[in-house]
């Protein structure tokens, strides 16, 4: 099955996903997602950066429930969380379920089938996991 956003994530073991990032070889600074602009924090161009995969493991910093669709076809309610990955990157992601997880709750990126515009492909979501 195809990925909805193949430039952002890739399959890993089982149903888990890895996130596609860049790493500055001189400083270790990370950038997600990978872009043609490279690593903004250090000014490292993309061709001088190393491509790497982030584990997709992290923890919830804060979570909200979206009740009103913000785009056509959006299914609500939807949990949107600010997450801190184990590698230190902070990003926003969609958490599976309908109950808002508490700050500190561990999560893992997973791939789940999702229909968009009549096409089903794998989307990246964050699943609550055991600590």
C-alpha cells in the first residue's frame, strides 16, 4: 500500500514508522522534515547534511481535541498533540484514539490505512504505548 506522505515517513518493523530527517554531521543538529533547504538551525545545506531516520518514539507534551473539521474530508474528533521525540525533535502529530493522553504519555509512530479523496494509503499516526 502507498504512503500518503512518503517524504515525511517510511515503514519500519511491523506497523511502526520512522520519520525522515536530516542531521548536521558537524554539530549533530537535526531537522524534520527533510527539505531542500537543509538545516535551518545551523545553515547546513541539504547536500552537506546526512539523511537519517528518527525512531518515531517519544512522549506527549500537550494534546487537544479538534471537534470542527479544518479541511474537507477531515474526520473529527481528532487528537492533535505536540510531541517530543526521543531524539529531541519537537513536532505536532495526530494521536490515535478519542481520549486526550496526559503529558508524558509515551507514543510510537505507526502506519494506518486512511482514505483521502477516494484513495486509501498509509498515514502516520502516533499510538499510545507502554512506558
